[in-house]
C-alpha cells in the first residue's frame, strides 16, 4: 500500500519535530519513534473495503445510500461534514457508527455522501447545498426520519429543519458548531491567520484546496501528531486497533476541495463574523434561528474537542426548546472512531433515537 501521509507531510514533520524538541532529553527518542511510526503507517497492509450500501437517491455528486424505508421501522439518516469524506461514519466494519446503529427490526440507516463538492454546481454555496442537495435527500424517504449531523453537517441540519420541519422525526447534532467564537479560540485564530492564503487560492482556482484545511489541522495540535505516531511505532501490525488507526489516518489524509462559496461563508461569515450565533445567517430570506426547531434534539459533544470546542455546541441547549445534552471526555474524531465510543457515545444516541418513537 503506497501512502505518503500524514498530509502535508513536510509540515507535519516540521511541526512534530518542534514538539519533540520541547521534550528535552526525551525528544530525540520521541522523534525516532515518530519517524518509525509514520513509516509503519505508510507500509501497513490495510485497505478499505467499501460498504456496498444500495444507492437510494443521487443528484450530481451527492449520493444517499442505505436501507429502504420499511413500515413500522424508524430510520436514521446520517449527514457528514463537508471538510472530510463521509467514510468516518463507516470507518471499518468493526468500528462503524453506521453499522452499530443499524437494527434489522428497530432501526434502518442511510448515509448521505457529498462526493466531490467542488465539482457540483448544486453545492456552490451553503444555500444551494441545503436547498438543492440536503432537503431533496431528506425528501427521498417520503416520511419523517431521524437525522444525525456530524460537525458542519449538523449546522446545515438546523437550517433544513427550520425550512422543512415536516421532514424530521428528531435531530442529533454530533460535534456541530453554532457559536464559532465560543470556547477555545485556537481553531478560530488559525482560520483567521490563514484566511488571506485561502482567499487568494479561491480567487485563482474557484475553490479551496483540501491541503489548506489539512494544514490547519496539522498546526492545531502538532504534539498530538508526534505522540500518536510515536505510539503507533510500538503497535503490532496485526493488532485490530492498528487497522482502525490506519483507516482513520487514511480518511484524514484524503482531503476534499471545498466550493469557493461554501469556504468563503465558513471562513468569513461563520469563523470571522460569527453570523449563526448573531442571527445573521440566512437561507433565502429566512434567518436561521434554532429556537424555532420543533422536533426532539440531542446535542452530543466531546469535552476534549479542539476542532469544535464543546461550548460552540452546548450553547444550543439554551436555544433549542427541550434539547438534551450528552457530553463525554472525547476529542472530535474520537466521537466517531475511538474504542470507547460505541459504549459511551453511540449506544446512548441509539437509545435516545429509539425512545422518540
């Protein structure tokens, strides 16, 4: 298997090396382990096997796959972020949120995949994405369904639920930002610092290359990169957790280009101006106000989330009528991929969804 990550490799190595140097005498050994861990990751034999769920609906790049609606069986539709691919929701057969939630008798599942958003005219802006892709996908079942949004996917759901409340049986918001200025400012400051380069790239290419967002993630927690690869060096290749590690890293290192309109809104209107929390986000003429959501809502956050600080999400508990909160000691990706997630995060979500019927 030919891998060249973590992406972008020179930046990750530079930042991780700096983190190692701060460890004093232990830094040199840590750096050696880091390099050994990266080599072990690049050489690991794991290869992703696609899930093979049947396609239910498709428009341009966007595809909805999963179970057909069955009378008497509730249905959960999962909406991923746009920043990375949807495969995090089905990362390996043994660590798949989607497969965990599926129940032949109690709960059907489906997954929306945005595809290559930058190639899809119907995903040119958040408004287009919601009106031309998200809502049509939600209309496909022909009956209200339970819907879960991961990261920005959940933010988009808040708009869709206000515009089309008839499509929703419940909403689960998993690490979904709303107040972009709440909590740890590290991510927001990185976005602001890197925004001139982003706007130059969009002016030249009409899109924001995935390597731009990868560079942000590399700069957010360089010491974490050093630690996780140094630890991976000591893990046996046949260890099942090694395959999960490689699968997650492959997902992380397969960035998605964002349409210019979506990237501009995220950087300028959301991270910069905090438009959603200030009541300044509109879809058409409709101001998006979570206080108008009228279905059951569960807010799920990770206390150690650096990408979406928990405060960015928990503010919704005080806005959305009757919203419930589940917060555990996880990071952003750990909510979807860590060994403890099925018991501490996935099962409570499943129990809550089934309790709504």
